[in-house]
């Protein structure tokens, strides 16, 4: 699926391109799954953090096989929405036999992000409370579970529908509340037994950001990894000083620049999945030709779990 002009998911076209030729330090990977991410919807409009160049084959995560038949997963700059991709050998992660293709694809960007946000950006400690916005989504559902594995004292999920909130509770959250409620600050504190919370993983921006911030305890940390509402927020330094709050941004590209963080996080999440302690949820799989529909679905915020593209489907 290629973009010749930016304009959203509908700008993608199914095209025949020559097989990619691996450069130095690369190998050819036959793609069996490509992961769909909210950031892909921004990439198709050239509204993502990193500027894009045309023509562009979107997609940053893939699962496939090498010419030697080895099952691998990789996070790539672009090019995953395809049947074949030339990938840096250093970026390849071997998939354990007990982890299937769907699970591996669901754990790449989201698993890496969830683990790194909690361990590195939030510095989560055992016994601390964690609030997860978009807790039913691909990343949020993993944050809920990994927070529990790290010993969080109380995990609170935010989700927009009763069905999603039920799902979040099934994942192991202690409470699930309406992310679109009018009194989000009070609801978060109430869900934490009347006390402010220690860690918030936030992806909405806009009013939800401000209301969640007000529920943060002294020395609490908010980690921002998205702005789904497209509404920017501002924080006065005096408020940070007065409350001893920390607000951190998280962009996966900075993790990818630290190979030791990537390998450590992916090894941990693959091990959790292989042992059955981490549940991946697939929200749908689309043929390559219908990738635009998958992007529209994730942009609508009406999905649960991870969305995938299977180039072998017709």
C-alpha cells in the first residue's frame, strides 16, 4: 500500500512494486502480519512527529520470515504494509516458538511502549497506583497487564463504553471508569479509594489530560504517549512546583535509538506472553488491500485490542 500524496488513509493505493533489494546489513523479510497503529493515521496525513517523504509505504511493525525460514519481528521506519520488506538485521527479534504471529505483531510497538513507559518514563514501583487511559486499546490493554506484573498496588483503566470497561476489568484492572465522564478527576480519585494516584499513562490530551493531572498525588508522574483528541495542553511551572508533579513525554523512536532498551523490553514481553502471563487481544485482521478501513477503524477509537494486516488474505 503506497501513498503518492498525503491525504489520510484513503490516500493509500494498492500497487505492484519491484521486490526490495536489501542493502548492507539488511535482509529480506516475507511479511505475514503488519501492525496497525494510531500513528499510522497521522503518517498518511504527514501529521506525525517525524516528517514523511513521498512516495511512502506506511507501517512500522511487521512479523515475517527470513530467507532462511526464521520467524522474526521488527520495528521499521516504514514499509510494513507490504508483502516483502528489506529490514536491518540488527532490528530483527527472533520470535519464540510458543508465541504465534498475531501475538508477536501485537507485542511489538505496543508491548515495547507499555514496558518502557512503566519502567523507564514512570519508574513504577511496587505498590503504586496506575491510571491507564484508552485502557482497552492495543497499548493500554498491555499497560494494564504489565503494571500488574510489576506489582502495581491498584490499576485503574479509563475507557469510553461499558463493553470496553468490562474488557479492562477482565484484563485484571481493579476499576474501570468512563473516560468521557464530566467529573473525571473525582472519578479517578474515588476509584483509588479516595486518594490521589501515583502514575498516569495518558494518550487523549485536551480536557482529559487536565482532569487526570488534577488526580495526581505529590511526586506523581504522568507519561504522555499520544494526543488522540489533537488538543494540545499547557502546564504552568508553578503548578508543577506546588504539587511536586512530573510530566514526561514518550516517543518510541527514542527507545529505538537505545538498543539495550529495545532488546530488554521485547524479551520481557515475549517471555510474559510465552508463559501465559500476558494476554494479547486481536481486534481484527484485514487484507492488505483493505488497510485503509483498518486505519479508519482505529481513528474512530471504536476498537478493542490490536488491529492487524495480513498480506496473505484476499
